[in-house]
C-alpha cells in the first residue's frame, strides 16, 4: 500500500456530489464576551499599557515643570525677603515662605530641575558605563573574574554611604553628586548586563551567527547589544528613581547639592527645624519627590511589562 | 442508557485580549463514560488544553469566560461555587500536567505532595497520609517507596516525577483523570514506561481518562474513543479503530497522512508525507463557514459560507464536513 | 570511492563542573565520549538517542561552537578542529546548522532580510547590493516563503515559517553539509510534514549532506540513509536505515524501536519496556554503559566495555552478545518488523 492508495481510500469517504438541499448547518455560537475594538497606533499602545500612560504622563509633566519653571508664576527662588518669613500658604505664597522669606513654590518648582538632572544623568551615565563593563565582562572570561570581584566589593558598601564618602572627597556640586551616585549605581547595571549577555550568548541565534562566520565585534553589536536594551531601559528607570532619592538624601544631610541651589533635599533640610510648626516647608518638596519617584517607577514597571510579556503574564 | 460520567455541552471558552476575543474553544460537546479513555487530539492552539482546563474551571475569569455546561455525575460544574469546585478538584476529578517539574512544589517532599490532597479531601492524619503516600508510590511502580517518599522533586528523574504526579492524581481515587500531554516532555523509553503504567492502572483503578495529546501514536496506544479538534471546534469523533482506519474529516485525513509511519522502510511505503498546506486560522476573527475550509483540498463555496454540523456518518462516527460521505446507518 | 564530506574521529567532549569556594573542577560531564562517523556527499546520517545522550553536543562540536576535549573533525580532507578561529571562519561556510526552537533561533531584533544577508555578506557571496537582494529573494523562493516578507520581523511569522527562515539562513552560505539539530521536533504535526518535505526536496536539489540529529525514530526513518544510535555519549549501533529498522543489533536500539508509539490501534507488536532511567553522564556505568537497563546483560557487560564491531556488511554494533554463538545471541535475528508492527 502506498500513499496514493491511502489518499484514494480517504477520498473515497468524500463525496463531492452533495446536493445543496440536505446541507446540515451548525448553529452559530453566541458571543459570550463583549466585542473588543482593537486600537492601533500610539494611543492603542497607551490604552493597553495604562501604567506607561500614567507614569510617562507624570514624568512628562515634571519635565515641563522643570523646563518652564520661570514661566509658571514663579519668582526668583533665591530672593530673600526677611520681612515675609515663614508665611503660611496664601495667594501671595502658594506653598508659603521659608525662614528666609523665600517662596517655597518657586523653590520647589526650580528644585525639579536638580532632581531630574541628577536622575536622568545618573540613569544615562550608569547605563552606558554599566553596559560597557557588562559586555566586556560577559565576553572576556579573564576580565570577568576581576571585574565582578571589584563589583562585589563596591556592592558590599551601601550605595548611600559610598556616595557620602565620595562627596566627602570632593566639593559639593550637582556634577559631583551625579558622579558619586553614578559610581554607586554602576555595579547593579553591570551585573544585570553581564547576566543578560551570558544568557544571550547561549541563544541558538548567536550560535547560528557564529556558524555563519560572523566576527565577535559584529555579534556583540548586531545580536547581543540590541537584545540587552530592553532590560537595560527598565533598569535605567529604576536607577533614575533611586538616584533622585539619593540626591535628596545627600542634600538633606548637607553632603550633596550646595545649599545655594534650590533642590528638594535642600528645601527639606532647611525646613526640618520648623517642621512641627511649619510643616508645609517640608511637605511640598516631599510630595513632589514622592510623585516624581512614583511616576518614574510606574513608567519602569509599565516598560518591563510591555517589553517582556512573559514576565507580565507571570505576575 | 444511563447518564455518562461527564457530559460536556456546547462548551465555549473565550479570552479577552487587547486585539480581539480569542475563541479558544467554541462549542464543544462530548461525553465520557465511567472507566472510559477518551483522547482529545489536535495541534497546538486547537483548544484541547483549554478544554481540559475549563473542565476543572482552572481558567482565570477575567480575562477568560466559560459558557455551556459541564455535567459531572449530574452536577453542572459551571454552576458550582468555588468552594464546591475545590472539593471536586484533586478528589473526584484530578489532573496530570505535561511538565512534572513545574507542577510539583519544589520545597515539599513527595510524602507531603501526595499527603496534601489526602488530608484535605479525606481528612487523614499526617501518619496515615504518609502510609498512603508510600502505598501510592508502590502502585505507580517507584522502587524503594519508603525512601523515595522523603525525597524532593529535584532529586527525582523526569520519569519518576511523572509517576509521582500520577500518584498524586490517583491518591483520592478519582472517577475522572484528565491527563494533559502526560508524556510529551519525556524520552521515548520513559514514555513507554508511563504509557504502560497508565494502561495497567486503568485496569486496576478504573478511573475514566481524558487524554489530551498531539501525538497520534499515543492516541492509538491508549485511547478507546477519539475526539479531533481544530481551531476550537470538534471536527470528528469516533472509536479509535474506526478513526485511524477510515478518517472521514479531511483534517483528520491530512493529520494522519502527515505522520511518518515507523517501519515504512520495511514495508516499502516510503513516500512523501502528505502536507496540510497553509496555517491554522486566527481565532480572534470569527470564522464563517467551516473552520478548516482555508486549508482543505475539497473546500467549496458551500464550505466557506456555511459551517457544517456534526453529523453521524457511520454508527458512532461523527464528522463536521459537508462532503464526508454518509454510510447507510442501520436503524 | 570519493572521500566523505565530513569525518569525525574519536570525538570527545567533557564539560567540567565547577564547584567549591575557589571554583575548581569538581566533576566532569562525559557528554560525548569517543565517537566516530563519516558522511558522504548527498547523504543523510541520523544521530538518534534520548535527551542527554550527547547528540546535540556532537553537532555543536562539529560547528566548533566550543573546543573539543579530544578527537578530530575532518571537513573534505582538511582537519578543522585545531584550526585557529581566523583560518576556520571561511570554512564555516561549508557547514551550516538548523536549530530546534524556531523562536530562539532567530534574532528578534533583525528583519528577515538582515538575517538572510548576514551569511552572504560574511562569506562575500554577493558582489553588490543588487546581487545580495537577488540572493535573498531566491532563498525565500527556495523555502517557499513570499519574497515580499523579507522586510518583516521574526515575530510576525508562525513557528513553521520561522523554521523556513532558519533553513534559508543555513542555505544562504551555500553549504556542503547541514546539521539539523532536532530541526522539526518543536513543530506541530502538519507543519512538521511541510518542513520534512522541504528538507528532503532541498537535499535532493542541492546535493547536500545532512547530519540529522533527532530523538524521533519515525521521522529519522523517513529522512535518513544511515542511522547512528547514541547512548550516554557513545555510538552503540550504526547501520543503513533498512538494516537498522529490520534487524537491530543492539538491545538499546531494539528497545527504542519497540517504545515508539505507532499510530495503528491494536497493532500486535513485541514490547520491550526498559527499566529505570538513563544513568547520569557525570558518572557513567562501568563496562557497557547500557548494562544497567539491558535485559540481556551478563557478567562481561558489567566490566568490559564493548567496542563497535562489524556484525553484517555496513552494520556495526557495540555489544558483547555478538561474540557469543548465534544460538545464545538474542540479537542475531531480524525482528525489527515485530517490534514496530510493520507487516
């Protein structure tokens, strides 16, 4: 028996001369769920990922506040008005005034600039440096042993202590704050990247690329790097959030942004002595800090779920 | 005729997804008699696993939604409360999954895993439960059960784990066992052991089995009756012999033709495999007409317009095809 | 006779297991432990065995995705296992691979065009951009995918279509030999048939040699000319397809054949159900590696490791039973048909 006879035998059970009169039609099945109208484009994406929409929206709002601070009914955030000290929030001072008579509203809005600058700069710097270290470490075994032991050492120091120590060595400036926090964050990124690189190197498509004669640098650029960007982006948002908190802490204890520059940490530090009688001086910068950090974290969670659907399903 | 153990009527399981309703199972009806082995076969995405999960109400709602009726010993499982359902799961109906490593809890030893269901459903003491666990391991053919019962899943091999899964499933003497691809993750020689065990246990325990698989060889070896699913619908159902001898639905014919037969080099039947052209249609769009029409060599305008009903083409042999020939059925 | 396209001689690959505080080598996985075979032009040799037998390691070792512990790989008369990476690179063109998982075998961040163009560029097979485009288009024709799909991303394709892209990438290098590492195992039944037919057509059309690594004996029988059966890092039997399936000479092959479920309900066949599991390749049994599960094992099997010996013309088996007189050798007859119910 060969296939021809098998298919002939099968075909013998199919009769093509059916007359249309006695057709048995299956009853249609009802819809048990309301219909979905799929939405394409950017709006559809935001609808499917509400966390990204909310987080991203808030972050965008904060960026606008930072950029347009001078136009948002602020005055000079450093202008002293000793006669108007510690005023309660009012039409004149929306968030009240501090012990030197400076407008807390203006200071908080201008403070956004410091927080976002530090957050974004650290996120970008730590990602770029961490990515490089992670790639080297994931590809060169000898370097890996040395680099990873160094990273272990760095990670054994709490990042905040490391940042304080680094700040103690230098003069307080936004730039030095950025450098100090970046150094403290690098080990986390490079560990992540190294882990991702090691698992990507095991992927069959990398093996296939090797088998088709692709040189190592090209493998890194075409096959490894693009696939590390998704987890790295997610990590970068978390680093951004944690850098903003670290900056506030450093400023609060006087080891960060110089007091002359209004930053949320500085404002809170200055209002600390009065927080029981004039809580609003601490309250408003704290609220802004919390909302910004929350927004960045939401954005990060949303990105993680959208970039790695498997992870989202598990949660 | 007495009422079958399980009677599924017009079962529908749909899922909400952002880009449309996924009609994973769309109007399946079948029954399983006491002690019977029924196989549900089909390719991935045909809805066979979703059918199994729906029978135990293991579909998260939302995004899923189950409709129809699943009568088990006269009770409609879809109308039970979650608490009543819990009393049935693992007790009267139990399930074996494909991947034994992920369906066993890695931090509990074998005695605890088997004992858990016994203590929950039968109120046994810890001591009794462990004795019963050892008894179950002996039943499923695990050597040195008294020692193995203290081991953790990672200490067991793949075949051993699947035996433990079967022991857990059988611990409460279920009336119905749902086995979802029970041997797919196993090697051939281990698969042979597990299939042998299932055949053997069937005689001894007498539970009805619903076997979900894509492997026609496994179906031929263990099933009595076969349901072929395609794109969320039942397209054919018959006794196993009749189905393999005279497949009546073009999909079943294609499926059987596309499997290489072991021994083809000896019988001189080495020929090109029959292909089913094309792809399984997306279940997110409603299909008018026959679900298989887009890949069927015999499809006509009639097939594309009107969905064929399941018709009895020969005694006990139903198929959903306008053109599948009917044999004269003796009254 | 012309020399084989690929020869593998006494190939060994042991993976060290690092452990302890200083990361020293605490044990070794004897993944592949001395195997030899050769493949002629246009021939398909299948490597079958269960998971952990080392069959995939053989494929990767030939591709030089890692270094060998011992042994030689000879490509068309040139030894390639000890070549420096730079010298080897142009020769890589001649051995290509198709992997099992259609999802992880394509880079999700590359369009089909770039995936197929990569080997063509690497080996300088196209003189200019137009020729490159033309070659990519021809590859799409060969694997029966629409030409205009080259601009799409891998996730836009189904499993079977992705496997076609994987095959096209392998063909892009114009290889002499393709290693199919479980290339159809992850696919659905009807799609599997499409890919099997495609591979067979391409092999005939292009005269490719093929190393077909699989655990599925029915597919192997359909695809192959010769079969090598592996167990725990060793080849236990090599024969032409017909010989192996009609008269298996090793008890493991016999058990494998009888274990495959056949889609014939009620088929009367001899059933051999092996006891226990495959031992760990970290600590393989002494003597014959199969003796712990073998129904015919006798004293000699536990101490003395059998070597591959010729039993019939072109049929090799590593089993002590064949040193016994035929009357005491249960593996002497031709009982394949009873095992697989092919009558």
